[in-house]
């Protein structure tokens, strides 16, 4: 049974570019959440997708957007990259009621470096 | 603003020692508190706590929640080098679980 998988594992971009990160949830899970983890800090909640809609959103600008597909996989898009966007981006999946997080299972993340 | 604080931020012990990690929170409409272990990249789930005073145990690890004083502790007995990791505390809050807030983590190093 595959857990949460994310791609790519590493990515290097320059300021102003756009990036797309991908996540496949654990089998049977229908809710996907995205987190940004800067070096030496705890993960920060970006947003959550359930039933192909953004249900919750943390304190992140509109440059951060996402999508969930009918098979529950998800993408995170970041436009107009800034140096401060360099971080580990974690995807987590769960099976829960609408809008709730429940027990989340995390992927290994995508390490984004913005030069 | 919802906030989760952990202490200590860093801890170095020797194998066999017992450690206690602390997590306190200030959130609106608390729903649950979770502990995760992060060794390299992917945080792995340890415990989910929703009720005060009920200890959860898994092997050498245990955790308890105090909803009156707004804190939780994670205990690890007879530590092993494999326990070396960052331990993250997170709180789900909001009327409909609208926010999930992590603390900064405690970096535990267990020396042989």
C-alpha cells in the first residue's frame, strides 16, 4: 500500500519563475493538505483540498494556488517565486469529514530552492 | 492568532535517559493535539489527543493532554539512538477544524 508520494524531490528555480509540485495521497484518502517548512521551523499550513475544492487556507498570498483532481491527487502552484519561498513543501493526506484534518500522513516533501 | 509553543527547542541526552518534551498552545476552538516525529523529511504520526487526562502509550513513548492548562507532554523512556529526531506538536483548531498549527519542534539527539 503506497503512502503519500510527492514529486519532484528537489527543484531549483530562479526568482520570478513559476513552479508546480505534485502529490498522490495515501490509498483511500480523500483530503490533501499542503505545508511549507522553512529550515529550522515547524511546517506552516498553506491550504487543504477536499472534493476538488479548496476548503481551508492558511496565511499565504494568492501566489500560492492549488488543485485537486478526481483521483484525489493534488498540485501546488507557486507564481512569481521569491527567495523566501525556498523551503521543504510537504503534502499530507487524510480521510476525514469535510473541513477537518484528522490524522494526517505526510509525504517526504519537495525541496524547493529559489536562486 | 493560533499559536503552539514547544520546549525545549533542543535536547541532548544519552541512551537510557528519560526525556519529557513540552507543548503549550493558545488557539480558538481547540479540536485535537497531535505529536509527530520527523527524522529526515516526512513527519510520522505518533499520537492524537482530544481528551484531558487520558494517557496514550506506544512502547516507550507516552503522551498526555491537559485542556485546562492548555499543554501536552511527550515522554520517552529508555531512549535509544533511533529516537534522535525532531518532535513536532500540532493543534487542530477552529469551529470546523479550520486551522492546523505546528510548533517549532524539539530537536532530540540521543548519544550512545
